C-alpha cells in the first residue's frame, strides 16, 4: 500500500496527493457543559468576582492536580508570570535567564519589572533550554531563570534545579504549553519555585486548559503565594485572611492597585476542561508517537528527543520534527515543506521566531524614553549569530498538528507522504 504511494509521481510535480483524508480534529469540546456553567454564573450575577465560588473551586482542583498547596487564577498567563517574577524578587538591575526560543510574553513581564533578559541556547534535539549553556550565563546579577516547556516538551528539571540551587537563583516554570506533563512522576509546575500556565484560547486548539483569556500560577512556597496575591489580586474575596504576613496584610484589600484577577467565566470553562485533560493528553501522546514511530528510518527527518524522566503533554503548538538536509542532498527546508504540503500534509516551519532576534531584544530599546531601563546603556544586543546553535536548529524545525481524534487514516497517509517525498527528493533539487 505504502509502496504504491511511494511509486507515484510527486504531487508538486503533477502527481496524485498522498493524503486524501482531511487534517481535522474530530474530538468535540464539551460545549453544552461550558454553556451550562457560564449561564449559571450569568444567572447568579457572577460577572466580576475572584477567590470564591467556581473560581476558587477551579484553583483548588488545579492545585490538587499539579500536586501543590497553592494556585491563583489570573486574567492572562502573562500576568501570572508577572506576579511570579515579582514574588521571587525580580527587579531593576537584575538579570533573568530565558530560552531564546519561546513566546515573548514569557519574557516581557520580567523586562517591565526592570530586569535585563539574558538569552540561552536551546538543545537542538529537544527545543528547550540547554542547561549547560544556561549555567554559563549566570552572573552575580542573575536573579531567576524562566524555563519554558515548549510545545509540551519537558526541560531537564534535575539539571536545572541543581544549577539553580547551587547558584541561589529562582526557577519559574512556564507551563503554558504543557498542562499535565510530568518529570519523574511529578507534574510540571510543581518542581520549580513557581509554575505559570496560560489558559488563552479555546478548545481544542487553545492551551490544554483554556478559558478564552486567563492564566494560573502554582507554588508550594507560602511566601511566594502571598507575594503573588499582594502584587496582583486587588479586592479578591478572602484576601486579608490569606495574607498571613502582617507586612503584606496591611495593604489589603487594595494591595498595590493591580487587578490581574481572572474572569470567573474563564475559570468555569477551565474547570469543565479539567475533566478531559488526561484523555486529551494521552490521545495526543499516542498520535505523536505513532507519527514518530512511522517515520523511524525515514531519511532527513527525526523526532524530537525526550529526557528519560520526561512525560510530555499538552502539545500546544503541535508536534515537531527536526530536518537534516544533508541526508536529502541539501534539499532546502522550504522546498521539502512545499512538497509535503502539496501532498496534503498540514505542516508549518519553525513556529515562534527566535526571541533574541526580535527587534526589541536584538537591538535593545529605550522603552520608557528616559535613557534608563534594562534594554539601554550597556545592553549588549543580539546580532545574527549570537546564539549559533539555536539559530542553526531553528531553520530545521518542522511542525504539524497533533490530533486528539484524527480523521481515520490521516496519520498513516502523512507517514506515507513523508516516505514518498523523501524517496523522490532528487527530483526536487
Ligand atoms: C510560552 C508562553 N508563555 C506565556 C504566554 C502568555 O500567555 P497569555 O497569552 O495567556 O498571556 C504564552 C501565550 O501563548 C505562551 O505561549
């Protein structure tokens, strides 16, 4: 069967497409349940309230799921990260380490607290921060590292935690893509000092637990929990009881005037989606593994590697492969993608841009127009070639959707399409 497909002319050269089944998610989000809980809140008049009712129920359920005592809801993942940076003491003059391959929202809150971003190489076979390079970039000014389990791929938590503890720096886990993923049997978000989760988007393509626009921060550290409340949760119900530190309680309920509280409807949607999270993660893991197994031995493409203790999940942003052009006669990546897309494979190139190469971080900028701030003065900037390992790897990233319930036969046809295109690569040169 696959042999017959491989024998056909490439679709990009006028032959038949290898993929005839649509690239479509068949899993149905629980829309009726979502409508029911949101409508109930409307009936109850719960439009703007946090720290009680369904919001509190969801925070408690999520904390229990992650295996930590404390969870706070936010209006965005970005604000959860902001509060986390505040909690661990990030401020003007500090440096914060970040992987160079992530979404800017992971970095921006630390910059707006006055901290200079220091970008680290990623592991080119895993797409997450390289702990060896991370350690090399630690200076006496380094206050924290914010690691990102990008696209659900798990960072080396043993290495990161041991480096961080040795140097006395805080670890913030950005778990926006990986709700439910694990390291050595522990849920991600529970291992670093604080775990932050975006809940942006809706099911099935938004964050694994989505709620439109919202976020979450979890921690086992009471001091960090109280500092996050103090920083972000103006007028949250029960705030004064939660702030046990008298220094902090003295500011309640207005705190520092920042209201990054979540919308209760978003929390309600999150609560509904918790019921299917493990199912969706398991199905996506199986789908991804099926493609990875099916492509074993196919020249030019390789699955992402995973650390032995890692259990990836979430897969926001899809699943990824690394391209090795030397195995296909130097065929340019764009040409490979064109040929696969012509066969009917739903795929993309690279995903996020490299953050150190975004204008803001590559050149620096006087954001506040005052000649002070983290991106002016002796800010070094990041010209092309400053993070060579990541820049080289970035050109070779191939991305594809990862389905919970695929259209029957789609993944088999995708595997056949890869085999067909790579067998005929000389015709594309
Ligand atoms: C890795 C990462 N961190 C942080 C965020 C910010 O989350 P939000 O959009 O909820 O503010 C996102 C959003 O996509 C993200 O992908």
